[in-house]
């Protein structure tokens, strides 16, 4: 009787047991990939005795799956003119009344936004519009012009809108770090010529510029954002010199911009 009773009870509850088994199996299937994923994103370091020494977790694991990433940057820079002397400068030197020019490096600052569009697994297109505050100086030495050698500094200060378009090629990610290189062009438009005194600062430059951009950087992934320090070089492609009648403008044939910038980008 006991055996028949047990079989009867199992027969009555067989459907409930089957449903419970399927539910448990489904929960196990769902939990298994999640566990495997967590395992792949977390790495622990243990001592010889088996104690956990440190744990490394992959931050922002799905970051590269998104097609667009916004951000902003802060960028201190150092800029100067690349100068080329004119033919009249050579003639003045031969006549003993030359005026030599020496470009000086001046600090500046840039700030702007970042728009990063994913093109392929390791390639993105970057648009980084911003504003730059620059001040470039050229030191002129009058040799025999006034009976003695004197030094006059010509300064060109500008506030310009930058519209760089760059390609970014990055390496495979190593936990929370990867390196990258960038390259492209940067059109710039001057919106404020800051000449302190036009009577003293006679040298003038064009309001538009086009530069070749190239650099290298490091992507650092944190739990809530990505930080990328980047060192970028800008070489001017356009002659910025505006002709003038003063001795400083006549001594030069070509002026191009040359800038080194440290970008601190947050995305």
C-alpha cells in the first residue's frame, strides 16, 4: 500500500516537478553566460598562499559597440611661426643694414568638444571643434639700421575657431588601456585679432589657416568615462603673411604656423 501511495503521489505531482525542472534549467542557462562574462571581465591576482592580492576589472566593456561618443577637451599649447626670409632681407644684409628675425615660442590654451564616429573595429572619425587663444611672437634685431643693434618684438595675438577633422587608428584594448595615432587637417578662422598697439606691432597675419595634424595618444578607461591624454603636432600649410610697407613685413617672405598641443580629452 505504501509503495502504491508513493507512486500515486509522484504521478499527481509529475507535471509540477517537470515545470520546476525546466525553470531551474532555464535559470542555469541564463546565469552561465553572465558568469562567464563576469569572469572574462575580471582578473584576480593571488599570492602563493592563495589569498587575493588584487582584482582588475574591465571598465566600460561595451564602449566600442556604440557608433558615436561625445566628449570635451582642455588643451594647453605652445605655438610659434615658421619664418622664411625675403629677397630684400638678403640685399639688406649685403648692404650692411640687415634686420634678422627669430621666431619665439609662446604658450596658449584651447578648449572644445569631441565627436567620435565608429567606422570600423579599430578606426574612428573624429570631429573636434574648439576655440584657441594664441599669441605668436617674432623677435627682430636691427643690425646697423639705427647705428646700433636693437631688438624689437612683433606679436600677433589671435582668438580662432578650430574645426579639425581627424582619423583615429587605435590598437587592441589591453584591459583598460590602449594606444592610438591620429591624423588629419584643421581649418581655422580668426575671430579676434588682439593687437595691443598697431603703431608698435605692425606685422599682420591672415585670418584663415589650414594645418596638417598628427599625433599619438593613450586611451584610459575608467568606470564612468574614458580619459585620453594626446600629444598632437600642427604644421601650417598656408602662408599667413600679409604684405606691408614696414621693414618687418619686407624682411619676411613666408609665415606658417607651428603648434604643439597636449589634449586632455574626456569622453
